[in-house]
C-alpha cells in the first residue's frame, strides 16, 4: 500500500476539499508512491508522539491537527516544529493530516463524540451533532456522566433549566461559535472543547447550558476508534 492509496482512502471518507479555507489538511510530507506498512494515528505531532511512532517503526503518521499550518521560512533545528519535520524527513516518514474535513464528515470526529457520549442522533449539520440521552438527568448528574464518558473534567457554565436534560448538542474542539444550532434542534446543553466567555453569556441568556470539556477530550475518542496507536499491514 502506498501513501497515495491511504490518502485516497481518507479522501473518500472525509473529502479534503471540504476543509475550511484556513486549514492545511492533506498529504504534507512524503512521496505519493512511498510504500507504507505501519501507520501511527495521533491528534498532534508532538515530540512524544513522534518518539512512539519511531519506536513502532511507522512509515506514516496520520494526525488530526496539521503540523504545518502556516508557510515555513526555514527548517532550522533550533526551532521545535522544524526539528520534528527534519526527524521525519530523515526517517522517510510520511504525514497526512485530516482536520476540519474529518470534523464534519459522516463518521468523523463529531459523530464519534456523539456516540462516546451515549447519545441517540437527532440532528446533524456541518460541525454540529445533537442527540437524546437514553435517560434524562439533572445537570449535576449530567456533569458526572459526561466526565465518565470523556475521561476529563467538564465545566458547566450557566444555570439553564431546572428540568432534567434530555437533548445535548455538541461540536468538538474549539466549536463554541456553533452554539446557535443548539437552539435550532431544541437542545438544553451545548458541549464543546472550548467555550468562549461571550458565547457562554449568550447561551445563558437563551436558557442553554454550556459544557466545556477541553479540546483534547472532545477529539481523542476518534483516535480510540483508530486502534489508539497504530494499524499494521504486512
């Protein structure tokens, strides 16, 4: 299997031409004809992640967040980003990033987050999903429930309704700008990785509870569905 084969497989699942204009998803490092036998999945290409990929003998890293986001002016190894890229080049290791295209794709980040939270889908549009809880619960119980599902602290912002919560809208990562869609689908709670203060205030005025779980916690479930670290072939 080649780097291009894997790129095309990802493109069928989460088309790269659906990424936002500010994004830099796609094949960022390597040659399309390069043979790939081991793949390492990660949210971010950090030195620690690269150490794991190297120990595993990966030929390719697939990351959610692009390692190269802005144009590079140099590859000096006293720069942390350039140091990672130089290590990967010396190892002939490819890099494919699937960011906003994977966030919005069917079966992508937000669908996996919805499933992880144990919600039954009622609404899907762009970067937002909403679903019903199998058992309605008060806000304090919901906080504990979400923390257990996500494995991270959840910050509740605003009082909202005193009635049991039945429907949650969500958008992974830094998705608080999409909160108005929670109104559209009748959700009492909007969950995201990062909630901006002015968004939380407006949600509170509209009677919606904001739930902030951290950027990583709302995106890492998709890594778990990719066998956490790696897929081996050959």
